[in-house]
C-alpha cells in the first residue's frame, strides 16, 4: 500500500506464527520520503546480515532476539540489512548513504507505556527507551530521559540482571539514606539494614545488599554526604563531603565500605566525615562487627553504621546524625568536626543525606 504524501510511504507487512493459529498481525512500516538514500549511521546497527529482499529485512526486525529492533536500513547494492534500536524520524540523526533505503516500524509501547505518535511513547517511571523497552541502568540515565525529582524506582545496572529498588534524587544520584528532622528511629535490626526500610522520601535506608550490587556493577561511584541546615531559622544552606570509588562489600565482609580517597572541596566544606572508617564493616545492635569485643558501638549509639570500635566508635564521623547517643537522644548534631565544633549550638540541622553517583554530586 502506498500513501501519496511528501512525508512518508507506508508499507503493511503481515506476520503469522504457529501460536497465532492463523491470526496474522499487520505491522506498518514507514519510509521518510525526504530521507531518500539516508540512514542511521551503519556503525550504530546492533545487527547486520545478508538478504536479497528488503521485505525480508523488515520482517526480520519483528522476530530478532538480538536487540530491540525499531528500524532497518537495506543496502540494495550489497544486499545487507542493518537493524537499529532507534528511529531517525523526520530525517533527524540520518546520514547520506547511496543505494540504501531506511524504514522504521509503527512503534509498540512496552511495559505499560502510552503511545504518543508512530515513533514515541510516554513511559512509566523506571522505564526508558523509545518504546519503554528496558529499565534505566541508574539514576543518571533515568534523569537524562526526563524523569526528575525524588522518585522511588527500579534500576537495572546490568542488562538482564536483577532489578534493584532505589530512591533517585534531584541531583541524579541514588539516595543511600535520607534523614530529615522528623521523629524516626534508625535503631533497626541487621536484617532490616540488609534489606532496606523506608517511611517516606525523607526517611529511608536503601539496604546494604542493594548498595553492594550497585557498587559492584557500576564502578567509580562518588559518595556525597550532604548536611542541610537552617541558619537563624531562615536561610537554608548545606555542607558536603565527597569520596571517590566508593564500594560496599558483600555479606561475607559484613558489607564493609572502601573508598580510594576523600575529595577536597573549596566551598561548603563539611570535612572528612568518614575519617578512620575505610574498610570498616557494618554493625547493628544485634550484629556487632565494629572490631572491638569490649564495646558494641551500634548499641551505644542506637543506630546501624560502619563503626570502628578501635577508634572510639569513630565519634568524628557522620555517626552522630543517624545515631542516638544515650546522653543526647533524639537530637541530630554535628560533633567534633574540624571547624564546626559548635555549629549545632547555632543552627538547626534540617536533613542528612548520603548519595551515590558516577560524577560529583552536589554542585551548589
């Protein structure tokens, strides 16, 4: 079938399978007429094979299991079919290629996506791609696809791998934990910290196993620790610290943390809040891994953390924000940070947040 138009030619190809019991489904293919002898760059094709007919080229796009085929180019001279996982509609992203015909198929939205045109879908949160065909690999990719703000989503760091539930922030990062100044207990069991817990976007812990899987499959994570405050009950501002190549080990290491270096900042400096904790295992009140048999840091501070029991429970660390020392239960504070020793006496700590990303996170 040919549609007289200055925009496209439309081809309808019927496909039948044994399972369809003779019920054939028609697939519409579009050929952008202004894009004659143009194609997506052949080097972008996920599959190339020989065939003597362009219709075979288009039909193969429907049945391939090698990729998410959305368009094809047929090289008449060399009798080669190129399969692509993108669409160059309206000639965008197309390059000149003699003796080549380019076609894209009427899009079929997957995973609950809503069709917006013959070439696009409105995807549900967590899914991306021209036809919503896959989960995002991380918060950065999800953000780049147009999803912003705080979102409880699934990501898939490796193709075909286990989907992971995470919270993505407005700075394109995975939120490890977020604690706003509302009543909420972080004095949880080992199993709760392994699996994660959440009350809302302001009170969340992602889970140790999820942290391990993300840092295992997506290397070069930068950990950003952000402390938000209110100054004189009016102005909100923040301090932050960053660490390169942040990783969380597996269960056999008790989810020990490692990082290659503390990243110095020139402004909004919080300081080296993880000083003395590199290589430390995670502890909870019911699973003491702090390295000191004479003390249980998690029990003393009433909260799970990467404690170092040989270093006074690492009292200079971020511990004070999430834990509840017996002498000051229920109040978040900055304690013994160089240059900020008395800060908690002047400002109200509004939130404490830990983020992971593959680039420097908090730019303000």
